[in-house]
C-alpha cells in the first residue's frame, strides 16, 4: 500500500485527475452493470412470484376441479366415445344421410393421458341449405361425443341456392378413465 502511495505522490496533478476519472468511470460501469443485474433479478423474482400465485390458484381449486372431473365422469359414458375409425364411420354415415356431395379428410389424432382427441374436416360441394342443416343437427344430437368446432359456408357462384361448406368436427375418445384419481377423502 505504501508503494502505491509513493507512486501516486510521484505523478503530476493532471495524471492524478485522469486516474481519478478513470477509476470513477470503472465504478460507474460496474455500478451500471450491477443495477442491470439487480433489475433482472427483480424481474425474475416477480415472474416467479406470479407463477407461484397462479399455481396456488390451481392448488386452492383442487377440490372443485376434482368434483367437476367426477361429474364429467358420470355424464360421459366411455363406451359411447368414438375411436378414430368409429369417428370417421359415424361422420361419414351422417354426411351420407344428407344426400349431398361431400369429402372427408383422414382424422388427425392428438394422444393424451385421459383421452385422445380426433379431428377431421367434412367438405360439402354444391349442397342445399337443408342438407347442411340436417348434417349439423345430426352432429349436435351426438352431444358431448362429437362436436363441430368450426364451419365455413360460401355460396356457389353459378347457383346461389347451392352452397359449399366446410365443417371441422372433433371427437374425444376416453381412455381408461378409472386411472384418473377421484377426490381425496
């Protein structure tokens, strides 16, 4: 330390001012970096606290969620849900009953723990409104087992009495529902 003091005393006043400015610049850069890190840490803590609060809401609502799961287990009959092939066959039978020209895409399946989600698209070409309403009504009668998620209807340019329509349908196939735990007693 004494060597630094003697070295400091040997330099000129101008060099002392420049050395002091340089040291203050280093302190300023370090302080700015430190403030940035503290700000990032505070943002991370706020994000974590918000995530914990969100998770706590789910945990606090565990009983109502499990009660709704049990209620849905009582409403839905796993034997009435549709496997992939049954789903396409059922939608095909409904579309055929409308006596309109249609095409059905191959179903896509999203696998899940409790259920598999099957979806497909039915496209009607030059169909009458009566046929489209019959199709939609028949799908609605399937209740919770098959549903239409989106529909798009356009008039035919040659004959406005004929319609081109696209229906996106979905079906849930319940898996072994007994594996889903009920409310804890």
